[in-house]
C-alpha cells in the first residue's frame, strides 16, 4: 500500500508516528552539496505540495486503512506454554490473550462450585451439591463448558462442629471433570480437571486458622521430613469421615483413585493429556497439595503428563522445602492474587519467604527457610478494592470480573510509595458506589495486573 504514494509520504508518516503529538517540527531534508541537485530535489517535491498543516496531514493518513490485527495462534498449538511449560515466560506481562482467556475460563469452572453448593439447612442436600453430576454444569449456566463431570469430591475438616443431625462432617468440596472430544480438539489435549471451592463452613474457617507447619509425608517410600505444609490444609486433605452420606474415604483417597483411573487406565492410550487443578482460597491450597501429591507418587505417568495449578486468592501452603520440591517435580503453579487480599498474605504474614531469605543471610542460618512459609509458582497480581464492600477483595466473582475488564498496568505492591498511593486513593475518592454486577464497562477501574518479580 505504501508503495503507491510519493516518497515524501513515508517521511511524513515517520514524523507523525515518532512525535505522537499535535505539534510537528519543520520538515528537514538531507540534500546534496551540489546546488543543482538541491534544485532538482525541490522541483521533485513541489508537485506533491506536502504541507505540514495538521488537519490536512492527519486527515490524509487517517484515510489509510489500518492494518488488521495479527490473528492469535490456536490454543491447541501452544497449550503446553499456556499450561506453564516455560513458567509463563513472556506470557504474563503483558498477559497473552490466550492465557487470559484460560485463566477466566478456569475461574468460572471453579465458581460453578459456589453456585451449586447447597447452604439451605432445610434441604436434604445441605452442605452438598444441589445437582447431579450429569446436570450440574448445565444447571449453573455452563452447559457449553465442554466438560463431563466424572466424580464429586468431599472433604472432612479435622475439627468437628455440630450441625444438622445426620449430616456428618464431610462436605462437598469440588468435582473431577474430563474434556469432551470436541473440547479436546480445541484445547489440544485431553484435559482432566479438578476444581475446588473455597472456605464456606465454620469448620473450614477453623481449619484454615490451624497455622503450623507439619511434614507432609504423602509418599510412604520417601517421607521427606523437610517438606512441610500447613497443618489445617493437610488435615482437610487427608481426614476421613466414616459417617459421610455421599463421599467415602478422605478427600485425598477419592482424588487419587479417580486420577489414577482416568490417567493410567481410561486414557492410557492418549498421548496428549494434561491435568489441571484449579481452586479459590482454601480450594487453591487443596489444588496445590493434590498437584504435589500426584507428581510425588508419579501418577502423572512419571512426569510425562503436565500438572498445572490455577490458584485464585490462595494462601501460602507450605515451607521453602515444599516450594523447592514442587519445582523439582515440575508442578506448574499460576497464582492470581489481589494485592489487597489479606488471604494471599497468610499464613506467614511475618515468617515468610522474604524473612527467610534475609534472616538466612544475616544470621547465617540456612535452615531457617524450613520454618517459614513460601508461595509457590508465578504470580499474576490484580489491584482492586471497593470502599463500601471491602470483602470484595477476596471474592472470586470480583477476581473474574477484573480479569475480564481490568487494565494491564504495573502495580507497585509494597513499600511506602504503595501505601501512600492507597491512602491518596482512599482520601480523594469521589464515588462510593456499591459493588455492581460484573460487566466489561467503561467505569471499571483499578483492575491492574503485574507479574511479581522473579527470585
């Protein structure tokens, strides 16, 4: 297209693009020392009548057809990168459209757990799923998700609080699903998905507050006492309820049996297969424990099947030894975290990976890292807050909403400047509107995403 215009046009276009402002400098042309050559150059330029008049110049270039956007590669072609094969290098900032789409999609599949969870004490399915496996996704408005639920998962908090008689202490916590043949073709692999809801019941909140590190010891062949996890999460993952109405066995036993059946038996002949574990809040902790467990036991075909965890508003799960072992096993973790969400800073508000690194160097105590909590994986940080509804900072709907319509800007997440900027936002806020239903609209503000610094 550019070849059809005079040679002066590209020069002007360059000036316009380089300046990016409404005031243009005088046109400067390189000429030969020879006067005759300069005269010829002026005669050649004269018919073009190139003027630096703003309205004419901008009107001329605005009339040119804008280049069409480069088409996105198919998800099937780059699914391994999207699932973290390269630790999401160059995919986080700016966030790749395909990755963002997958983060939102898995977040909505987790949100289905909340929509289907029965909190009506008068219901026969109280604290369980309202719907059967074959209809659940359709009932919550996700009939086109492309997954078939194969099993419901139940978990038992390590502490028992009296509830409705006959209900037991086991609670519906999530589901296992497998991508349909049609969805598998689009995704590029057979996706075995496990989703977990977050904390809802009082017993689960108490389990979350059991903040002490204990050895995981999930592999009897190699206990690894240096790999420690939060005791409340481990209890929820491994506890059993013999009086359970629906689930049998611990959360761990149910999950490992179903994962083994799908990966090792049913889909053993499929080469392109992946395991995706997604959860919100406490559910993200269970997802990470399951990912570590699968890889430690070799249920992902000894590492051939990638294991990816999508964590939404998740807390720290284990110590530095747990983090190192997850990385060694190749478990990929993408943490979506709101910088204003206190849950993402717990446990280990003080004794965390930063304290361990500093104390280990200053005090020359390398073992201190084993006593501190540490986040696992790569972080995608959001920044949103509503004055009239501060609880929104941890709400999964809010997370998904900002992912859909948030701006992609760097966020300073800590330090005096960050604190002062937050105070300024609070004191100068003019609008105190309530938390509205999530839509991608122009009034969306504050949805900023960053990649946390790599260690």
